[in-house]
C-alpha cells in the first residue's frame, strides 16, 4: 500500500537492477506470535479488519471456533484452531494466528510478472501494489503459505501488508496493538528472535514441552513473522503450517533456466532464419523451369 | 472447383473459404496470445502488455482469446485430421529435409496435400494447444484448485511456458515458410488458390488427384 519512508530491496517483474538495491539503512522488522499464550479471542482479526477498512465477512462454521476455513482477500488475519491429542499434555487446543509470513525470499514476488506489483522493503515487509497488479494470480501459485487471495470484484490480489502504513509512521501493526494477552510482539528481527528463543527455552525447561521451539523456516531464508510453538517438530499440527516451506521448484525452474533457454532459443532461431534467408533465399518456382529432374510427378 | 472461391486460369483451388477463415481465426488469436504471453514471460518484454492496452486487459483477454484459439484449433482438427496422418512419402520427405532446407527441391519427393513439416505443425499445435488449455485453465483459476491439490498449480506454472515456447518455434518457422520462403503460399491462404506449377512442385500427388476430381482433395493425405 503506502511506500512512504521505505527503501526497496526487490521489485517483481522488473527489467534491470533495482535502483539503490542492497542499501540498508533500516532495521528488519519482525512480528512474533507466541501460540502458547494465545487465547483465541480474535481481537487481532477484528483489529485487522478495522484498520484496513473491511467489514466483517460471513463466517463459515466448520466444527471449530475458527471464523472461516482460510484467509480471504478481505480477511487477512485468521486464527486457526486445531484440536490435538498430545501424549504428555492430553487434549490441546492449538491456536495459530495465520497471515502473510513476509518471507525473506518471497515466492509471490519471484512468480509475479507485473513490474512493481509486489515490493519487498529493506525492513522485510512484502507488500502488494494493487495499482500495478494485473490479476494474473501467479503469486497464488508461488506462495508456500496459501496467503495471496484473488478478489473477483477488484480482479486483483490482496494480502496482509504487515500494516506497512502504520509501521512507516512508527506504529506497531494493528493486530499487535489489539492483543490482550501479549502473545503478539513487534520489533526488530534480532530482538524478536531472542525473545522467542527465551520463551521456547522456558517452555522446554519449565512447562514440559521438550520440543518447544521457534518457527523461522530456513528454506525461504527465514520469515518476518515468527512463531513460538509448543512442538516445533510438528508445525503441520497448527493448521497446516508447512514444516519446510520453499518457493515451488517449478517456479524456480521457470524463472531461471527455462527463461534463459527460451530466450536463447527464440533469438537464436530468429538469427538462424535470417542467416538461412541470406544464404539460400526464397524457393524459386519459375513456371518455365519445370523440366528439372525429379520434380513433380 | 468449389463455388466459394473464384480461381483464375492456370491456378488450382488449395484452401476453401472455411479453411482460410479458420486458419486466420487461429492465426490472429495466436499472435495475440504470443504477444501478451511474451509480456508475462519476461520483464524485458512487459512493454508489450502496455502496447496492447495495459497489463490488466492483456491478462484478462489472454484467457478468453486462448479459448477462441483452442476452438479454431479444434475446427482445424475436424477439417484436416484425416489428411494429416503420416504416409510413406512423408518419411521420404523427411529423409530429404537437408535438400529441402538448401532449396534443392529437385531432390525432394513431391507429396500429398500436406508435407511432413506441415503435418508436424498441425499435430504440434493441436497437442500443445490442448495442454496449454489445461494448464491455462489452472492458471486462470488458481483459487479453484484446492490447497491439497496445489501440485497442479506447480505443474501448470512450468507446463504453460514450456509448451508456449514450442509453439513459438513452430510459429516462427511457419511464418518464415509462408511469407519468405514459398512464394505463393500466402496467396493460397488469403485468396485460396495456387499456381499449377506450385501445386505440381510441392504437392504433386495431391494435384494429380484434384486435377482429375476436385472433390477428392479432402478425403486422403
């Protein structure tokens, strides 16, 4: 949305280098979600709607407290509720606030063909610029977290902006401000990582969660939204959080080797035809040259 | 000769009016698909989308024009598939392809209504067109593909540009042959007729048949 005050690190579908790429003058921001202290109150869901100007959508009941099965184009923040039978702790109600993870290597940005439609700021926020979006939906295929959603009315794709408009003014994201339990934190990536690790250690040593840990997946070089999980070895239990998210390999294959093979083939083929024409010229078909041997019948 | 085309003396009808119409329906829709597709293929070519009315319009129409193209390809299949099966003389024609490339046409066997290259073009566009349609539908409506079937999206992402590249190769050669190499080929697809010399040289077996019986041309290769 707003790009005020942000240095750009990468631009989707852009010919040539990004002006000023690699300059780093800001902190990388990070949202920390501690699933172990979330009470599922959905204040973050409401705050997200209010700040971003969407009205409450129709809920879809699916035998749980969850508002709807997955995030939608006008519902960017959704707590996923999952019942989990744990051998040590009995029945647990796992609650994970789902939203854009703001990947360090965003699959949406890699797949997007439209110049400037997806921007990654130096502070780590990945933001869609709807005025440049062409509605092709490639970002939907590129995302390993099922986050970008197509609006049939706007014919464009929308997702969580990490409240870039608030963050650029020095405010925390709306969801963070609304959280009553303090399970949501916002700060720089190193600060949040340290806080998360401290909490995970506490869970391991004092609460009997031997596998407690921090979710900051390495396959996409980390995310700017990180989780503390009771059981970091099974993130799928938390509403299908992928254990090893990556940019789909076909997107990588398409954007790197295939692009160069294709470009070489097209340019090489055209050059070949020019050379062929210069060397051999058009086929001659003079009516009076039909006596040539072998031609015709 | 068919009543829909007036053929001047010394010429022979090669493509009927419906054949020409369907060909150009496929041709113009393909050119639009190729140009808008290339805009999405590389950021260096995204200016094509602006030239064709903007990124959003290009993306929106690419899908619909794709449907038109597939309809045209299916109509071509209905018109021509019986004549597109490979025959023994096509194999001889492929064996003589170095001569054909070097314009040594006296060493190239004369063939039926379509030569081996034209048949390759036909089947190439048919199969690529069908799989471009399938992958294109997934890319058109990715949100209709459930999350647990998302590998279909990943397949479509790589299949669609790969097959498009193959068709671009076929298209470039087709246009080069039709516009630059074979004098008379363009007229045959616009006005419908070729000179008898053209027919004898490139499609002698076909010419022998239609010279005797004009209605025979659409029955066999």
